[in-house]
C-alpha cells in the first residue's frame, strides 16, 4: 500500500483507576481556533470523526477517553488539550487532566525538573488548569490540580423513570452539569456488582430529565443534553479518621467509570459545602465501585457567576500503559475513513 494511503497517530495510553485515557501526542493536523475552547467547538461541529475513530472498535472502546494535545495561546501554559468522551466533548475532566499531565511529563514533552513537586500550566476548554505533579525525576507519582469552580444549580429535582419510578436529584456544575443522586435513598450501595443497574438507571435519568432542565452555563452557553450522573454514597470515616464516601460517575451513553472522577468529586464537595457539612481546608476521599480513590479538597468558596461556589483541588495518580503508533488505512472498509482522513497527517517513513 502506498504511503499516501496511510495516516498515523502517536499516542500514549494511561489509566486512572482503570479508566483508559488516550493522549494523542502527534499525527492530527492543526485544529482551527484561537483558544482551546474554540478548537473544541470546531472539532465538535466539523471534526467528530477523530473522536469516533478512537473511541469505537476496532481502534478503541466507548469506555475510553481521548485527549488531543494542542498548542495554547494562554501565557505560561505549556499546551492545550481537548477532551473527548462517549458523550462528546466535556469542558473539563479531572481524571483526564491527571493523565494528560502525567503523559506530557513522562514523555518529555514537558521536561521533568528535579525530583519533587513541579508546577504545570495547561489550557482546557474551561480555561487555565493549574497542576502540581509530584515525581522522582522519571515517574509521576501524584498530580494535584485545581478543578473548575463547582456550584449548585438547583436542588430537589424529580423525574419519573420508566423502569425505576420516581427519582430525586440535585443539579451541579463542576466542569459539566451533573445530576447528583443520593445513592442510599435510591437503594444503591455503589458496588462493583451494581455497575450494570447503575448504568441502566442513569441512562433512563439522562433521557427523561434532559428536557426539563436548563443546562445553560453563564459563559459557555448551551452545554447540550444531560450526560453525567453522580451516585453519592454516605460520608463515613476511614481508619485514619478521614471522611470518605462511595461514588460512581455515569457518562452517557452507557459508561460507568472505574474511577470516582474529578468532576464528580468536585460536585460532591459543592453539595457538602452548601449543606454546611464542609468548608475550606476540608477533604473528602471518594471511592468508586472498583475501589479506586480520589482525594478532593475545598480550597476556597468564591462567588462565581453570581453564585456561591467551591474552588476544589483533586489529587490522584495515573499510570502509563504504553506508547502506540496507530495506523489508519485508507482502504479499511471497517472504518469510516472519510470522516477522519483530512484530520490526520500523512504517515512518515
């Protein structure tokens, strides 16, 4: 096959708590747009073939995530990144951001400094992301990043689901709009065995509740249909006396994340702060159905878009799975090549 009939993508696959995050390091052409948010919007409207290619067989799976590394025009930011998931293009993701920081440092795209804490600035669709990576000079052992400010958009919403009956939930913005469901009230322990029924429940909630909700962000505008559900378990204390809570994040359609997620953790902190149960300096460890954890910490309670909000940090660790040179063949009838061909650079060598 002539070289002109092939395209390639260079990726690093990482995971957080079992959720695979593919970081596209090279191979995609320059995405138009003066900001990462504008680039995200362009891909969503005109370049969705790349997301579909990498998140569906034979190249991927809808349970994975993809992060496309781009340039940034924000002073001080090393790179930008566009997040792609089963639901589309979220404006922020904590677990994906941790994977991106890890990938950029461990591949040398951002040079590793002396062992210890290293500050990293990146641009996500929501804007500047401030991260601190703790590393030993070659491997990243933890990343702490400031999440997008989270705020409660409404309490006590109800929906009548075809299979599960009447449901109550709160609506929270934490980089995306979440329907937060009290797990105990609805009979869930948020266990691994429950993941199929959690997915079925959340699928019905997204399809049923969307039309009755205002999912408009004050700056970002219409964020699309409801695509995220957080199952919030009761807050208890671990053996060291730290508050912890079971947590599960659903991403529409059909994905129950293996990790607790940063946006889900921030959404829970916003509700706990609004209830007067937590404040600046307090931490919460969220525990996913698979046992994966993430630590959230309330840093401040600023006024955001005329609303009381929570500025939180989330901390966790991503692990590198491997580096991949993915080849897209022009003659492969299994793949919708036409939808992605112009987004890819010619294969070298």
